[in-house]
C-alpha cells in the first residue's frame, strides 16, 4: 500500500497526539512529573536522614553535589572551547567546604585565596593562548559553586544547624514548587522571555506566596524565631532562587546548549537543582545568623 506525503503527515500527527496523551509523562512545563517527584522525595529523605542522624554525612553530600556540579559545568564549558582548570578547582573547593565546617569562615577564606592562586599556576602550563579565558572561568566556577556552598556548611555548623538547613531548603523548594504550579496553571506574562520563556510573573507571584508561608512556618515553629523574620527569609529566598534559575538559563544560552546534563530524571542535570540553592544559601545564612537566635 502506497502512503502519500499527505497521509504520512496525518499519520505522524495522530501518532504524536497519541504519544502525548498516553505515552508521555511530561507536564505542560516540560518535566517528567512522576520521575521528578520520586527523585525529589528521595533527595529530601537522604538530606533529612543525614542532618539529623550524622551531620558530617551532610557535609559529604554537599561536597559530592558541588563536585558533580563543577564537572557538569566543565563539560558544558568545553562546548564553547573553554578548558576549566578542573583539578585545582575541585580540590580547592572541597577544602573550602570542609574547612568551613571544621574551622569556620576564616579558614574557608584562606582556602579560597590559595585555590585562586593554584588555579592560575595550574593554567600556566597551557601557555598564553586562552589563559585569561580559562583562568577567569575557573575563578567564576569557584565562586559560583564552592563559595556559595560554604554558607550551607556554615548553617549546619550552628548548634541548631539541622533545623537551619531544613529552613534553607524548605523556602527554596517552596519557591520552586509555588512558581512551577502557578506558572503551569496561570502563567501568561513572561518574566524574561529571552532568557527563560517558561518563567512568568504569575509563577513568580506563586513563588512569593508559597515561599513566604513556608518561611513563616519554619522560622516560627522550627527555629522559635520572629514571624517577620520568617516572611523576610521566604521573600529573600524567592528573589534569590529566581535570580539563580535565570542565571543558569543565561549561562546555557551563552554556551549555546539546552541542558547542563541529565543526571536526575525529571529534573535534568545536577545544576538544575543547585542553581536556586547556591543563590539562596548566602542570603539565608545572613538572615538566620543575625536575626534568628540559636536555640
């Protein structure tokens, strides 16, 4: 039986529609929602077990996640001809995070300064061509991931660090969930169409409401803090999480790639989960360190 081009187009369209209605789990926002939920719940379970049972194990989780993020970015940079000085950044980044947990912010600052110098020295062997490009990229990644993760470790180092980590993660995740749900259902007005077409002002409003409610609840009932500090934490997390998400989208557009990776089913690469967290971490530490007394 002969199939004309018209019939073929019709058959292909019907097959595509059938696939979308029965064979695909992807939501309107492009996620495989069942997989995303399963992965998300697993990650939450691992994090909660680590922070409440054995704090150093959470530091190990942070180190592994950040290291994977560095490797993921390094591969992405290679598509644009950027050779990241991977060894000194990985080594120095790990030292920064461990030093912050064991000795505090000053030790971490020294570790970062030495890592910057080590990155420049390491890249000297590659010659003059691309030296500024590769070294700058290395220092950018060092600041973007390990330095931001230092504040997560500093949150944990407090006496009530487990609950501070819960607060930090909760407001960030609440922002993401609120923005995702409201954006999918009601999103019509793009926030930054040239950077992230799916992000809308309606979604941002959803992030704000859910994030501030989560901040209020965890600060008042989990950390015995003042209600307005909870609202402030939630609002700050929403702004910074949105900024982090847009920044990662802009990095991908600049590099000319669609995704950083596909390590986490339903989420994408590890950077698709770290982008908001690393942006929220320093602000969350600042607010909780100075405005929420240790209980």
